[in-house]
C-alpha cells in the first residue's frame, strides 16, 4: 500500500510557489490566511516549503546516469525507471509526460509522514478538507515532528491514530514528480508497481473520492505487473507475494466486518472497548498463524501490530473497489477502452458510481470463488473473536437485551 499526500495540497503548491519565488515565505502565509478552510498558515507554509525543496533538488535522470561519480547500482536502477516509464506510456497508455524523469537524493529516509485518524468506535476516517483540492482522509507533513505533534493532539481527542512514513507520493500532474532515493532501491516489480499506480492517478482522478481513486490506481498496477514481469523475463516470488498481500487484505476485511457489527451493536462503550481489543488481538494472532510459513513473515507484521480503526479504514479506501475495477478491465477491449469506461463512471454522482461498482464486484466475487484454491481461512481464524468473554454474554444476546 502507498500512502501519499495526493491532491490535498497540490493547488496550494502552485499558487504558493509563484509567491515564494518572488518574496519568500511571508506571502505564502498571507495566502493561506486568506483561503477559506485553512487550518493554519503554518501547515500550508511547511507543505509549500517541503514540496519546493524537493523540486529544487531535482536532477534529470539521464544526467545522473552519465555523471562520473554515480554509483553503478544507482545507474542500473535509473535505467530501469526509464524502461518502466516507457512501458507505462507505450503499453499502458498512461500520460507519463516528464513525470519520474528526474531524480532526488533526499537528506532523510522519507519525504513525508502521514497522520491518519478515526473515531474510537467507527471505521469512517477523519477527513481534512482543503481549498481547491477537496477532502482526503490523511494529513501529510514534511517534518516528522509536526506529524508526531498532530498525532498526539488527535490521540488526546480520543481518536485512533496511525502515523507512518511516506516513501512516495503523487502531485497528480500538478508537478512532474521525481524518483526519490526513498524508493529507488525497492525490488524491481515493486518499483514498477509503484510507478504504474502513481501514473494512473494522472489518467483518472476524482476530487474527494479516495476509495475510487486508490482502488482504480491499485487495479491498474496489479493488472499491469504480470505482463511487465513476463517482458522482463522475471519469474519467482512475485506470485507468492501477491497471494500473501491478498491474504492480508482478506484478514483485514474480516476484522473490519466484525468491528462494524460491534460498533453498530448499541452495546455500552466499556463493553465495546473491551471487545474491540479482542478483535484486534485476534487479528494479530491470525496474522502470526497465517504468515508462519512465509519466507518473510515480517513483511506486514509491523503494520498489523499497529492496526486500529484508522489503518483499517484507510486499507478499505485503497483496496475495497479493486475487484470491481479488475472486472471492468476484463470486460474492456484493452487499456484505452478500460480508461474510457472508468472515465464514464467518474462522471456519475457518487451514489451511482457506488452502485455500478457494487454490481461489478458481485460478479468478481463469483469468479474469484471459482478459481481460488484452498487457502488460509480468515473467517474461521477470526471467529474466535466472536466468542463470548468469560464475564459476558454473546454479542447477539447482548444486542437483543439492550
């Protein structure tokens, strides 16, 4: 999963960059104070400064490759990026333009840190709304300490909070995003998948509909990778990694379903709080059981160990519509036809889009059951979380006596 800053700051970046280049940071603060919906001038100033700092550090990839002091491993990686860009443009019909044509060596491990939040008894994420760009369910900071401070504030207000590093993000075509040192050394297919995902946002994006946007981009990446790997002559662990990712998604989807039932049960808050912990503890135990035989059982462990309402909500926004988009692709006559169908969906109102995607997903689920072999049963493992505690009745009995 690639958490990113996205469009929530893009319009401000452009406006701010023009002022910044003329007179420094003060006009940026003045601009932000004049925009309805600004939380603080400081937030937008740090966003503009961080983005402009990255833009100022860009170097064209072809120059980096040609430079005498460039490490041979980095040269190979940047040539791979050039190849991925060519495939994305020629085969996937994505609007690559000059995106990922530059390289930036960061002075830190990650360019951004994102803060996610959700109420204690809800899987609806907190959303932040921005002038020009609309609303998003995460808040990005170029300074880690600012992100930590925001996370503490939200925790103090009773939210479930997740703070995580962001190795890659997209400005959705507002700027030509560079390749960053934070992700250039990822495994080849993971690097390709990231670029396909980010470039897909440049083709179709709806302001204010994170679930649609992220599921679409994830589907493009997932659909494209098998052919890209074949053309690269790559075989090996990718199918296993894909199966593992799907198993984790199923497990988290099962946990979300149980928590949704719990939060809608009408039980006393103290009871819900205790049973919420039972579900999350069982999720962690099921992951340990499921991943025990994997070559790298640690791959998702840190994320699972920190899972709460905020992470479960975001995972749903990134993944829940992927099967529907995959089904739409299967009905399409190639990539251009697929994008045209997605664009048609994007022009409908949100309710109509949801209904169309629901219908596609229903077909995809039937097809999946026909081709999926035996696997770890998330429902069976997570069912332990539904068993009544020693000090209480079952959820169903408690619900019936409220």
